C-alpha cells in the first residue's frame, strides 16, 4: 500500500497514489430507503474485524432511541442510526379545508429513518494529509486505511476528518476506522457488512456502477412520490471530491447526523503556508532593515567588541 497525499479525480485516486494499473475503484452505496435497522452490518463488521465489544453482556441503550451504538468510533466501524419522525398528516379544518399537521406519533403517523453510516473513504481525504507517520494510506482499491503498527496516536486525523469518523481506542491510544474489509477485498470478497445486509441497503461494487444504480433509484423514488429523496456524497465536485461511500437519504443530511456541505479540512493549507512564508520573509526583511539603519551596525561594532 502506498500513501496518497494529493488525491485526484474520483476514479484516479489509486493511480495518483502511485499504483501501476490499479483495479477499478470500489465503494459502498447505502440506500437508506430499504434499511430495516436490523444491525446485521454492525454485527458482521465486529465479527469479521474482531472489534472489541465492552458491553457484550449488558443491554446498552442511549435512552433516546433503539440505537445502542450511538455513533461511529474506534470499536464501531458501522453505525445504524434510528431516527423517529412524526409525519405531517391531513387534518380537517373547521371550514372543511384540509390542512397539514404534525402528530405526536400516537395516531400511527410516524416514520423511522434508518441508515447505516460508515467511513466515507473520501477522494480528498484530510486524514491522509495530516498524518505525520504515514499510518494512513490509500490502497490500490481507492480506499483509506490505518496501519496500526505505524500509528503513534497523535490524533491529528481525528480532528481533521469532516465527518467525525476516526477515533482513538481507549486504553490503546491508536486511531481506528473502517478499512472496507481490505483483507476481504484482497481475496476477491465483498466487505462483511454488505455481505450480511438482508435488504441490499448496503451495496458494494465499482463506484461508477454504484453511482448509476443510485441515480436510477433516486429517479424511481421521485416518480413514486418521494421528492425529498436525495443523494449524498456521490458528487465528485463536492467538498471532498466525492466519497467512496455515499448514500441515498430521505431527508436533510443533518437529520442523519451528517454535515450538509462537508469540505476537506486541509483545503486551505497550501494557501496558509504560502501566507505564513510571506509573513516570515517580511519579518526577516524588516528586522534586517531595522538593524541596517542603526548607527555602527557593522559586524563587530557592538560596544566592547574591539
């Protein structure tokens, strides 16, 4: 595996990382409209990757929903969000007109939004840019993984990720996240989460094919009367250059805990370094001018130097 500092277009990241004739870039398309919240993906991910489960013998719920994971983290590389919404329903007004009102859920006008979140394996990955040891690398499949034997636990990647995906493991100190089952990909197998998904909510394959599938599904939902359906992370022109794991959502990204307009956090670093360099040069020049203008400023002319 080779480190990738500057990722190129959506389909060229592996070549830009130095791989010769890499395989076609692969990724995830998660269709949340068919997610049933079974958490098979979470279980399969933990089982295959040997992730620790400190609450294995304890029923751990957040108290806010049926979600017992809470968020992505060092020990949770897949997270199924459970979002309960009261839906607008027709209510008759006094004058006979039909208006829209929100129910409290007791009438049955409630919907569940469920979505299996995961590392986005960004085209422009800030975590790669800030890692000082080369622990984070771009693989030949275009994915981003952490090499734990190289990670020094600095956590620069944790703060750099615009999605809050990467996390340090308590008691370990090193950074951990989804590898898209790199070992399975190398063996010609699909990732464990996609393999276990019973409804094909999580689809795995070449990104170009998945994007075509996602667009067709979006059009189908729009025609079926779901205008709020939208794709998230599939656009190569977005702030991260397009994601290797993108989603079909049924509401605003914020509802799912996703940033509405994610931007690679290292985007402005080159300009910042240029400005810092110019400022440093001006400072040095200013100090030089100040000393050159002082009487007796020649070398060796300080008091007591003769």
